[in-house]
C-alpha cells in the first residue's frame, strides 16, 4: 500500500470517529499519535518521540511542548496539539513560537488532529516564522500536499531538502491565497492594473466600481475556458479496451445536509420553473441557473460561529448583499432581494 492509499484510509477512519472525539487527550490518542505512526515514527519510544518535552523559556520554568521528535539526541520537530474542536489561532502559534526559540528544533507543527501547520525559521534563524510553509488538512487532501508531507516521513527525512523546498512552498501558498482573494473580490489596485491599457479615461473610484463586476465575470469566464479546454483534451484512445472504465473527473465537493436545506429554502423563495443547480467549492455552497457560472444567484458560507448568505452583486444593485443568519427562516426578511437578484441572473447573457 503506497502513502496516498494510507492517508486516504486514515482519513476515512477519522471521518467515522471524529464526532465521538471531544477532548484534547482523545484527539491525541485517536488521531495525532496514529498520524505520526503513519509517518513512520515509533510514538512509544521515548528516545524518538517524547511526550511533554520540557522547553523552559527565560524565567518560565517547566514549560512543556506536547511532543518532540528527537533525531541524534536533539529535538528536531516540536508538536503543539489542540482539541479537534479547536480552531487554530495566532495565540496557539505564539505558544509554539516560544518553545521553538529555546530549543534546537528546526520545525514546529501546530495541529488539532485534522489540520497540521508546519513552521520553520525561513525568515530569521532560530526564530519561528509567523506563517506556516505547509498546511496539511485531512478533510481537504490534495496530491501536492501529500507529496510535501512525504518529506516528513521518518524514512525520507532530509532537513536540507525540506528547507530548500519550504521557502518556495511558503510563498507559493501565500501567493495562491492572494490570487483566491482577488478572484472572489478584486481589489481596486488589481482592477486599475487590468484596465490600465483598456480604459483610456481617468480611473476614478466610480470607474473602478463599474469595472469590478466586469472583472469578476471575466476572471470566472477565463477559468471556465481553461477547465473546458482541459476536459475537452481528455480524449480516450481507441486502443483502450472497452472493459476499462475511467474514473469521472471530480471537481466539486458534496454538499452537506445543512447546505442542501438552506439552498432548498432559497429555491422555494424563488419559486421558479428555471433549471436551478447547486454546487460547492471548498469555501462555500452556491446556487446558479443552469450550467452557467455567470448566473450564480447566491452563496452560503457555513462558518463555525454563524452562517453567511451572499447575493450576486450586480452594477445596479443598491442594497446590501451579505447577511448573517442563524435560521433559514430569517432569509424571509430579504425575500424580495433574493427574487430581484434571481431575475437579474435570468437576464445575464
């Protein structure tokens, strides 16, 4: 069984038991220790994997990091753990930062069992970076992240190779985050750059606002064109036996029951014979008319603390387009706005 298969099986197991894990100790024993076993470490060997590793900091004595992976008698990787129900926040990073500074460790890992954030001292020697160079999410597994995780397997562990790749990986990840933000909501600066050689007049705020929706639609169209071209290029050769079934291309995540219920509620508000489609990205679920991504009506973000409902904003929209809600029935208060947005989407060509 290769590493990808092992990770996939591990994910399926965690998916089955996650709802029964309520404490940090349960998270450690049920997920975190098995995860490091998966990477090849002997978690029951105190010469290799040390629990409650002492990392005294200045006047603070008895400071302990949850785990330390020891190589050649020295801590190489420090692991700070939180409960599966804990969202990893900067304050948790500060704890790991303090431990990192007073040891000879080269890597720090902050995890809640599901998300693993990998840190090093790429910006300044012996000072842990504020941003992780790798984030591995068990519930959002990507092939490129698995390849990076392989470098932390005991049998593959090579500090020099990891550090050589880490800097580029860190900034590549940050750039991708910026691109994702710009795709969702282009900044004034980006719009000005794009229309610099397109619109000859003065780039006033009114002009920038006018081009905002045009920019978003152009980006979406461009991305859809690229996807279409790649899908069209997937031609099955004549030499492939008919008995072999190629797996379907999967570019969506299944909607949760909660997301389906909310979108169904909105569809009932619209009350139309139009062909309505539900889709989902890693961040939100959304509804659109037919298969045109330009005709998306609304998005639903199921955040941990509360839910966010977002309507498609058109250039002539003069009402608020984002609303927090706790119950689906609260969306009745903006029923007319939802219907108005739907009608505008129908007219998109």
